[in-house]
């Protein structure tokens, strides 16, 4: 099975650590974030992974080489010349997903014990363009889903902006968890070029296409993209990696 890890970001929330180290190599109990993600992917049968790289890209390449790519196929999508955000990054890596099968996409600065098998099953059963792992938690931005768990909008509570693309009498807000399964058919619908967000793509498509939610409220989950989260990550990493 194939997967992609988003690891190209600048990691500005982790400054000054990321001034000299890419966020993918920030360690939790001496384990780099990218290793945590790769080991969990391997646990669920993923043996082909593409990683987008930009900030201190050489360090990431050297680290994986030192680990012999963890015994699986690892490829790189090089964004050294231009950081493309999640949508542009996914589109640039589309060549890797040539087998017609759904693939998992994972942010490098997220750790969790989400069951990737159940997430994939949900995607396969629904035949959606994508299935997004979501959680009920405080956030400034929410994805909005209808009673059939289909994406119908987006809300930013700080600026008071709400977008509804699929009207529904019942709307449930969830925070996106940075983990998703995507059908490669999505590349037929992406018209944007250059740098753009995959969430913007989903909101554009949701009026006519099915984007599903995968609620994981009972799972351990943590955004490790902030310095203050590193201590908490150390407290739960043993449970996640068991």
C-alpha cells in the first residue's frame, strides 16, 4: 500500500528549534517525528511512501538513508525550489500513485493511535474522493459535515467566516486531524496550479462530490507542531508506539 507524508513545511511554530532542524526530525523521546509516522504506517502494511521535502531537505534525505529507508520503498517529492502547500504538494506527487488504489496522507507533525485500517475501510466502503480523520476538539477552524458525514462547509471562528457548499439542516463541526485517505481519482478534479491548500480543493468539490469524515474521538491524537506540545508528546508516545 502507498502513503504520503507531508514534511516540507517550515515548522515556524517550532522556532527556534526548526531554524537548524526540519520539523520532521524533531524528536519525541529520541525518536524523530518522521520515524514515528513511518513506523506506524509500516505497522498497517504501508510499504511505499513518498515524502515531500523543502526546509533542510538534505537532513531528511540523510536520515532516511541512515535507516536504509526502514526496509521499504521511499521516494521524495522535491519542493526545494518552491513550497507548494498541501494541495500543490499532493498534486506534484501524483505520479507516485499510479496503481489506482486509495492512499493515506499523513502530516509529519501529528502523532496518534488512529486505526489506519479502519480509516481505509471507511474510504473503500464509501467510495468517496477522500475520507478525512476528524475530531471534536477546540479549534479556530472547523470542517462542517452533514448528517451523512459528507463535507458541506468550513468555518473560521476567529474571523467569523462560514462557507456552506452543500446546504444541510444538520451540521456537525469537526477539527481536521491531518490524516486522510485519498482516492487517486481526485487528480482528475484538481485544476489549481502552484501553491494551494487541499482543503480548498475539497471545499470546491464538496458541492458535487463526496468527501467523508472519519471521527476518531476515542483515539489518542496530538498536534506536535508547537513547542509546548513536545512535553505532552513524550507522555503519550509509548502508548502510541506500543
